[in-house]
């Protein structure tokens, strides 16, 4: 983070932050040793990999697959339980655009605070189309969204089968639920639960 009195020290010399502040992206600046640097804002993947973490993050390669597999589109209404540090939320916000809506849930208030801070740091603001609900998805989802109003639900959690029934009520006809799990045992259990409900094809 740039500051008026900040400096970046390297074995090639010192680069004062004031040489960068106010300059457009792509500016070339020189340090005290005459070495030139091309100054660019961090890409989303750069920021996500180095941002403060309260919880484990969804890595950029996985976030890209989640968005593709769930077919998250501009203007869609998306529900994300377990906002964690906000890494996936940043990718989802980019995918839904200004006309979409993202509702994130987080059981732990301290994780929700970290996620809000990370999103605000990267975007420069907390988007108006993003809300973070502190609480359990199963208990809070019916009050947070209207029935049959959600286009996509991304369940990145240990036991997504516990949420399927409430998620089914929230999904719009043709909506997609994506379960992001780590083990074959979880995959089997969620698949068998979904099959047993008869709610989804």
C-alpha cells in the first residue's frame, strides 16, 4: 500500500512511494540507483494470493472453474455461504457485474470483517450489490432472499448436503447449485443426498 512517506528497499536501491502516487498505470519510475520499474496495479489473482486471510481462500484457478461450471453471468443473483477471506466473493462480484447481486454468509463475524476489508481494499469501496450476513445459511437464507429468486448458489463448505433443502427453496427455476468439495467421500454423500431428495436433475 502506497503512502506519502513510504519506501520500497531493494538491493538495487530505494524507490520512494511519492514517485508512484498519482501516476497512471504503466508508468515507468526509477529508484535511487537508477533502476527502472514498470508500475502496474495488482491483478485480481495477485491481490488474492497476498491479501490478509482470516480463513483459507479459494484459489484463482478454482474460482475460475467455479464461475464457469456454475455459469455465473452478469446480472445474476448469487448466494455464497462461507465468505471466508473474500477471495471467491471478489471473483463472483466481477462475474455478476453492477447489475447482479451477491449475498454472502459467514458464521464468524471476524471472518466477515476480513472479507469486507479485502473487498474494499481491492475495489476501493464495498459494492452496493453485495451483502454479508453473519449467521448460518440454513437459518438465515429464507429471510435474506425471496423464495425462487436466486440464480446460482455456490456451496463451498464441509457438509453442503445440510443446506440443499433451503437452497432448493431459494433457487429460481433453472437455477444452479454448485458444491465445491475436497474429498470423494463428500462428493458421494452430497450426490446421494441430492438424488434422494428428487429436487434436482
